């Protein structure tokens, strides 16, 4: 039982890192970016290809995945996303869905459709046995790393000058610009970091979630559940939603595997019936 709880927490923390960038772009920038999973897939393939074909150590592949997808996000934000900010949400959905299918087709053409094999270093393989509880070394690594990232992100948004400038730009971009803030640069950096976090999550999750060209569609619903259930007022909401989702998914598949994802969706519906705007909510402003 405790082993399942531990695995569920690790799964939830991984989902949080994968989805937090979508929570930022949707909640703060008010942009429906359903192509968020494509950035996660890109980060996963960067890590896998660096390890498999260039022999780069696993720990070096994680920052490489973050930087590569952050750079990709910055370029696409400037070239493709920025003109879509003021468009209706339906246009944004169709635009980002198109990017998803383009990314899937590109990966399938250049890399192939087969499932990617991730070879973790020896020190991350196996389990610790503590008082009869099996704790996977890699899942413990995921929990610790994601916890550090969560604290750093929460501190950045709530306590730093950049966080205050981002909130000001979101609340009223025109006034913020009149006060001397470079709103476009702030949103560019925000989108880039969100894309980088997705890429990092994809690199971390390649072994746990699997990695193939269908990754963006396979986990798109999970990302949306984290954002819709958690809300976008704070980092805490998506974090709690991701943990609930991870625990429900692991427990459900273990105890009632015949129901599949039924338990996850039932939990989501129950929460949204009671809290239609999610556990925490904030209205987008842009």
C-alpha cells in the first residue's frame, strides 16, 4: 500500500512538472496552448537521443532538454504564438492542435514510430527497502527534483521582481507597458521557461511514461485535468491536482484495473461539480 502511495506521489510530481507550463500560459497569459505536450515530447527525444547516440550522461541530458525546449519555445513564441494572443480561444485551439500533429509527423519521419528505450544510470536503478516499503530509486529522484523545482517556481512567481512584473503585465498589459515594462519580453521569457519545464518533464518521464510520437495526444487530457482541476491562481492548485491524479491513477490501475481511467475522470468530474473553477482559480487577463 505504501509503495503504491509513493509511486503515485512520484507520478503526480512528474505530471505537475509536465503540466505547470500549461498552467502558466493558460492561467496567466490566457493562451490555450494544446501543443504543450509537443514540447514535452521534444525534451524527451532530446534526452534519449543524446544518451543513445552521443553517449551524454543522463544528468547532463536533463538541463540539455530544458535549454533546447526553452529555446524552441522562445523562437515559436516570437514567430507563431505572439500573433495569436489576441485571437479567440477556438483559433488558439485549432492552431496548437495543428502544431501537435506536425510535431508528431516530424518525429515519426526523422526518428521513427518505435517506443524509445531509456537506459538509466546504475545508481538510479532498483529499489530501496525501508521497513518493508519498496521505494524506487528513480521515483525518489523524481520526487526530490520536482520538489526543488516547485519551490523555486513558487518563489520566483511570488517573491521576485520578475514575478511581480509578470503579474502586472497579466493584470493590465497596456498599463504595465505604459509604466515602462517590456511586456513582450516578459511573456517571451515566461513562455520559454514553461516550454523548458515541459521538456524537462518529458526527459524525466521518458522511462516512466514511455516515449513515442503519440506522446502529446496520449497525455494531453492529463495535462488539461491538472490545469482544470487545480486552477491557475497559484502553483499550489496544479500541484495538488497532479498529486490527486497520480495517486488515483496508480491506485485505480492496481486495485480495479478493469475500470482503467474511469476513476480518474470520475474524480475530476466530482471536483469540478463542487468547484467549477478548480481548486484555485484566477481569471486570465490577456
